[in-house]
């Protein structure tokens, strides 16, 4: 294989790259977002500088992704911290768990999404939207929300603003000697966003302490509510916001 062929590959292994080149289009991407208040000191500790907390709230998101171009179908659970970067309201993706190799590898290698393997499930049971997360064969998180109680709501501006907000990740990739080769804050903004439906309602959230899936390190003090969304969108490549290796 020639050098030009190597550089044309989208990912490893060379015989069957784990994911193709982007951008990546998602169809019927469904969210359940449960927002809650947590301890301010714990929140500050969870944010890498120069990010600053934007209050004392955090959210756990369940995502059902049935059709992701290049990635296939998978589920994800993420812990999101609202924050400020140079005065801009952003969302820091603190932890994320997925159950499919292409998005796990691509998410980490391209954008720095903090993905580990975990099994999240988002389903409707009777009159309740439910989300669960299992890691290492243990229940780690359980969220529940009323199912479409405000079905006649027409104002989707809040959901559109949330989806337009810059996501920030901490991308860390070691060099061959174990020292950091990449240490960056990365900014990502979805494009071509279509909100096909959005609902809000009462919600509950339970987080169970676990050493390798530490969602509960940001403990639940008061649940603020839940949001459900169904969207189409494109995930483009990101941009470097802050480089820790540059003096």
C-alpha cells in the first residue's frame, strides 16, 4: 500500500476502516434529557479550565439513534454540564456511554467525545418514557418522564436553542511514549437540525455510584424536569477551542 493510499484511509484498520469520512447525518434521533441541580463544588471540579460553571445544573441525556450514516444504529447516555467559554453559553460533554464500536471509536478519535462502552436503553413503557444505563453488568442510572403530556405545544424555540449550543469535549490522545500528543478543548455544532417533535414534563432520576461509570459523582439534589425530542441533524467535524500543549 502506497503512502497516498494510507493517507486516504478514514480510520484503522486499513483492511476495513471502523468508520467512513464525515460529515455524518442522523435521522429520527430521539432524546430524553433529565436536568437536575447538583453540588457546586463537585461541578467546578468536573469542568476543565478555562471552562466556567453556568450555575449548578447538569443533565443526563438518553439517546436512541436508529439511523446514523456510517455508524449504524446504537444507543448512548451522556452527562452534560452547562458551562461558559469566553462568555458563550456552551455544554461540556463530561461522560458518555455507547454500545456500538464505530461511533465509540469515531467519537473518541475525531471529536474527543468521552465515550466508553455501556448499554443505554430508551423505551416507552405504558405511559412512561424510561431510560436505563448498565455498565459492567450493573444498573448505573434510571430516568423516567411523563410521555407527551404537552402534545399540543407549538413553541420549540427552547429545544432549538439547546441543539444549536456549542458542545465542548476534552480530547486527550497520548503519544507513543505515553505523553500527551493531543490535549484540546474541541467545539462541535450540529448543522441541518430539524426538530420533528418536542415534549416536556415531570421527570425523576436515580444515579448509582460506580467506580468506572461515575455519573453519581455529580449527585442529584433536585430534579428540574425532563425533555423529549425527535430530530434529524448532521454531525460535522469540530474545531479546536483551546490547546493545552501550546504555551
